[in-house]
C-alpha cells in the first residue's frame, strides 16, 4: 500500500550496519551546490531506560560525544500475528516531520525494528 505516510516512513529509514557492540548509520549531509557528504555515525548502548510489551528502550551514546538518544527495540518475533508495527513508525515519522522530535528515525533487521529519538 502506497500512502503519503509510507513516504514519510521511508524518509526516516536509516542506512545501517550492525556490529557486535554498536550500530553505524550512514547519512548524506548537504555540502552545498547539490553535493552531499557521506557521514558515518556510531551509536552504542549505555543503559536500559525501560521495558514494554514488545521490547526494551535503551539509552545510546554517539561515539565519544555527549549526544544521547532513546532507542525502542520492537522484537517482531514477539508480536501477535497480524500486528502492524508500521503504525508506530508512521507516528514517529509524522512527529519528526512537524519537528516535535528532531531528528527521529528507524532501522530494521529481519527480527527487530529499532525506532529512536534524540534526547540530549
């Protein structure tokens, strides 16, 4: 199904590599004159903030900076049959678009979906 919300969700999807102790996001930041610079960001878990029905919320730190974010992990294997986790991604994308949460995004794997917002 193609909807405007689907486009918003795709806008928030991050190019991600998974490592044993961190994840790496690749972003393309505007450099000027229609040119973009490739920027890698490494994020590591530094504590658990809480748990919910379908996963855990962790605090992550970016490299050696003091930039933090909250990352909610949705374990797709624990979801009820037919449960649509995509609705949550649409909500996060809408909030990011209207600058309530800035930046926010998500990154999927085969068994999990992570969505996040920057908290500090």
